[in-house]
C-alpha cells in the first residue's frame, strides 16, 4: 500500500476518545492504590527502605519524561520531518516533569535524611571529604537546586507542548519557527540541568564516589527509555484503532534504529566509566563498583551486561525485527524493564549492600508513581489531537520511507 498523502490524515481518527477516558481511570486508580499500599507497607519494611524504593520508581518515571523532553528538543533543532506523527506522544509525556513529577518529588525531599549520608551533621563533621563538599551537599542548597531543575524542565516542556497544540488551531508556520529557534537554548539548559540532577539525586547517595560522565550515563538511560515508550504508545494507539495508516512500519523502523543506537551508546558510556576506574584502581573510585560486584548484586550486574546490551544488540540489529510491530514492541518492553533494573542498580546497593533484596514496597511504589504518571499523560493526550495536524512537515512524515 502506498504511503498516505497529506490530505489523508483527515480520514484518520486523531482523537483519543472513550478509550482514553477508561485508560485514565484505570491508571488513576492504580496510582492511588499503589501509593496508598506503599505508605501502608512503609512501617513494616522501615522508612529507609520505603524512601529508597520510592526514589527508584520516581527516577525511573522521571527519566521517561526527561527522555521525552530531549526527544522533542532534538526533533526541532534538527528540523526533523519523519517524526511528526509520533512527536505528540513525546510532547504530552514531557510536561509530566511538572505534573505530576514536581509534586511527587516532595517525598524524596522529605526523606533526604533517610537517603543521603551527607545530611548527617555528625558524619560530615567527622569526615573530611564530606566536610569539604558541605557547601554543595546540604539540605537547603540541594532543595533550591531541585526547584531550579524542575523549573527549567517545566518551562521547556510546557512551552513546547503549548506551541505545538496552538499550531493545530492557528495553522501558521510561526509556532514551528519559534520552537526551532528555542530548541538550541533548550538543549543547553537540558544538558546542564540533567547532569547536575544526576550528580545530586543519584551520585550523592554515595558521596565519596564521583564520575564526571555520570550525567551522560543517566541521559543515555533517559533517551533510551523514551524510544521504548514511544514504541509502546504508538502500538497501543494503533491497537485502539487510531492512526492506523499514519504510523507505518517506517516509523517503527526508525524508532527501532534509535533504540539500537542508544543501546550501544549506553553500553559505551557505562564501559568507559568502568574501564577508567578499573585501570586507575583508586579506592575512592573502585568502592562504588565493588559494592555492585558483591553477593547477589554481582548477578544483577551480569544481568544488566547481557540484558541491557548483548541481548538487545543482537535482537535489534535485524532490520526485520525493527519493521515487525510485535517484535519491536517486545524489545521495547524488555528495554524498559532493563532501564528500571539499571536505576535500581544505581540506587539500592547503597541501602541494601548485602545483596539484591526486592520487596513488595518496590512494586507498590512502581505501580503508584507509574499509575499517576500515565493518568496525567493520558489526560493531556486526550485534550488535543494525537498528531500535530497542521505541522508544516506532517506530509513529509506521512510519506516517510527508510532508505
């Protein structure tokens, strides 16, 4: 079948409809039940364990929103045409950095003393390294920086989403030109804010350890998760009878190529970080990896090595896999599982050094934060067309073909 022309978008169902309302209600109920269940489990497992689980789930879903934001910025800075029919999905997930994630970060800030060793004044006074870092790592400045990070992400994500939706109404090229002009500055702000966020919220869980490329490592996971999320949302929308002709095997193929490319990028950054510290063999650097090569954490490290790189590398290398929706969607689900496990591996060894010890509170926080995350995104998606119907490059996207 030939690719649809620009005018054929009018024959597509571009409104989420009643299915979206049902999905919103299910996600909202799961979110409320999950958070309630996590709070109920907290006294039994201990508040330290609760906050560690909460931080893991929070970082996972925040990474999906941040990946969506940088995806939108990259599409505009490169003036990409192929991605227009799927870009709206990223545009509605990106503002989740504001609602709900800017609200859901509050329990993390409330649990600073349970999560971060540098909040203990006695430890700081007795430890020269922590004392030297105290001007940066302290409760007040940490909270101020958190507000700044979320403010930058909120302004960028909300502004780009509103301009894109505005173009659906006005139909002029001006919103696109404005987004293209702002995307370069947006990428610079995104790069700095995400880097320092990763240093603050993840790396400082082990405040003696440091890595100058840790922000890049976290970014790699964010963008990788975004590509997997876009694949799943595209498939779910088409399963519901929407955009059945607009989103083609060509779009799945390109998302699959990006998923493949950033799987390699994630592995490259992870290996670069590990190799340099292994080669230098400095105790203050190797201790972080030693904790993840101890007991059952060794198994998790091996699972990440093969599950986050070797297996998807072999699977996604095939052109046939990337063009078959069931296969590429299966790969996307797998990569999201690996992204969650990666964040779990980053956070939990500092709290459960004796080994990998999953708990029901991990499930509850995941379901709770995830339910709220998707409920808000679905509600936002239902308030506009599923594609930027008057984007000047929509025709290019509808007729897109891989070489």
